C-alpha cells in the first residue's frame, strides 16, 4: 500500500485536501480524530488520564473536559510529558490498526498536523504539505473558529516554519486562493502521481525506459535528493555505511538528465540483498539483471545492485554498492572532482549534450550510458591525481 503523509499549518485548509483525496478513494487516517477517539468515555485512555491528573479533568457527563486537562497538562514540561506518554502510544497503536486493516492496494492518507515537528516524514512514500499565506490563515482562524487574532498568530508561530515544511515536502499545495484551484491540483495529484505510484510499489514496477534528455541544472536537486536519502537511510538502518547524492545532479551548474542518482553503501552485497525487499516496499524496486561498474584495476567488473524510484514524478536511480569494491569511493571522487574543477565539469557537460543528441531517438539510455562511461573512465586517473594533491578522502 502507498503511505502518504498529509500535513500543514493551522488554518492552511488541510481538511479540504484530505476530504478531496477521500472522495477519490483514499483511506483517510485522521490523527486529530484518533486523538479524540482514544480518550472517549469508557476508554483506557480516559481512565489513565483521570488517574494521572484527577477527576477535575472530567465534564459533568463524564467526558473529557479538554480546557481543564490543558490547564493541568500544559502547566509545565513535566506534566506535558506525562500527558504525551499516555496519549501518544494509544494514538500510535490505533493508527497502526487502521493502516493494517487497509487493503493491499490502498492509498493511505495520514492526516497528521505535527508530521514535521515530530520528524515523521521518512515514514511515508510521499509527503504532501498544504500551505497558505499567514494573513489568510489568521483570517480563517478568526472568522471560522472564533479565535482572537493574537491567539491565532501565536498558534501559527508555535508550529513548524515554512522552511521546515518545505524541507520535507514532496508536494506543495498552495491553498491560499480559490478552493477550486487547490481541488484541481489535488485531482491531478491523485490521477497522475498517487494512483500510478501505488501500482508501481505494489507490482515492483520500474519506470519505463526513455531516451536521454538533458535539462539545465536545477537548484532544488540537492534538496530533493536529501528527502529521498532520508527515506533510504531509515529503511537501511544499521546496514547503511553511508548514503550520498552522486552523479550529475549533485554537481552545481552541471546540466543533467532529471534523474537523481543516489548511492547507498553497505558492507557486503549480502547486506544489499537483505535490503532488497525493504527498499522495494519503501518505493525503490530492484531492477532485474546483473549490474556492475567497470573495474578500474583491470579485473573486469565490480558488482552492485540497482534500484529505481517508483514515484512517477521523481525519477531516482539508487546504486547499492558494497565496501567489498572501490566503486563506492570512485563515485564520490568523481562527483567531488567535478565540483572542484569547472573545466572538467564543462567538458563533461559537452560530452553529455553531444551523446544525448546522438541517442535522442533510442528509446532508452543504454547506449548513451555506455558511450559516456568511456569518457568517465578516462577522468578517474586525473581525479586520483587531484585527490592525492589535495588530500581528498570520501
């Protein structure tokens, strides 16, 4: 199943997006609703809160008096931690139950306001952030929820910043204008990205081949790569020795195919194989076949595993290399050498543009990559001299 994390600041209109996705067929898991559910009358959660904070947190009908609880639970950090220690595990357990009950082909949308604040972005295949200008959000909170303006601004200030949300957002929806505008964007997101993404993950289906097409350098490539790498690191856990952004998209100013090349370094290829299914479940199916790098010591080839991204709107190549060969180091050396030498970078640009034009009608990048590798192999000797002269280490 596909897991989508949906978040956004208070007053941004996240529920508009959530409801539209539910209309399309998404399984909506609402954290706020669950947080209320686990402390309803008769629940273990409410009983534990009463035991911890006293009968004074109950209303006359036996339900939770939320303002009374807030007065006690948010009086100091120690009290807040006691509250969270009761409620958070219950919310987590109920969330897990709802997700486990979903069908294998479900698209689960987890509506979670504090996704950024709690560092949960890597738990999802995709993170969608709903945003709106601060003044729009304040106006909504004052008019629709009856908040005092200063209270509304204080609540907004207390949440994650725009920069923090952008750092984890795979999809950014501006909900500051007409509702029809954002709903149209949600419709396109569902049809063009979420539905095929789910199928690709479930079927372990890689992206279709296509001819090489070189794009101008995109300043957002490093940030995009870091978001994907964060997921890879989470999946790999202790088996990861390191995970890096490599290739042309990692070299500032270098035109490249709009494909993020990433490298996961593990100790052995057995570790790489252990991670194969986990990476596929996380949205990185392994490509069939034997994949290898040209050995620079004349011994033939250095084997690796190659995974690709299942997200139809964010092409990724994930090279899983082991410490058993020097290939992982050479990938980092090549990147850093091009970063340090503009002339070498520009030579590489010219090679890429020439070969992309020559293979524009191929329907795949196989021949383009093979020819380009000849030039890359010739660079390694110069890169090694540079490493020796500068003391470079990976």
